[in-house]
């Protein structure tokens, strides 16, 4: 029973890791500069604290146009938001 449970838990953990790393599947040669993402977000009323690379995406910590603290993930080629979490 423990063996089956361990196998199930391990499979779920691996599936979660695979999903997280597949948010953005863009070759580095196709990435736009992070400064361009910052300019885009600031043009939409965001106050950007930082932008870094995470799971193949750009991860932005910012206040959105509504003033909410967010952690947002963007496709590095198109700047389309692929995930967003509120930090409240």
C-alpha cells in the first residue's frame, strides 16, 4: 500500500513540475527584451517592481493598474499573460 501511495504522490509531483515548466515554451532567440515588457506594462498603468525569468516565462512583480500587488507570468515572445496571482 505504501508503495502504491508513494508512486501516486511522485507521479503527481512530476506532473505538477512539468506543467509549471511548460507555461512558456519559447526559444531564447525569440525572447523580447524585458525592458520592452516593462515599457508595455507601465504604459498600461502598472508600477513594475521587478521582472525576472521563471519557468521559461517573464515573471513580473508589480502593482497592476487597479493598484493590486500581483505576480504575473508573461510569454516572453508575445507578452501575453499566461498566469497571474494576487499577493494580497
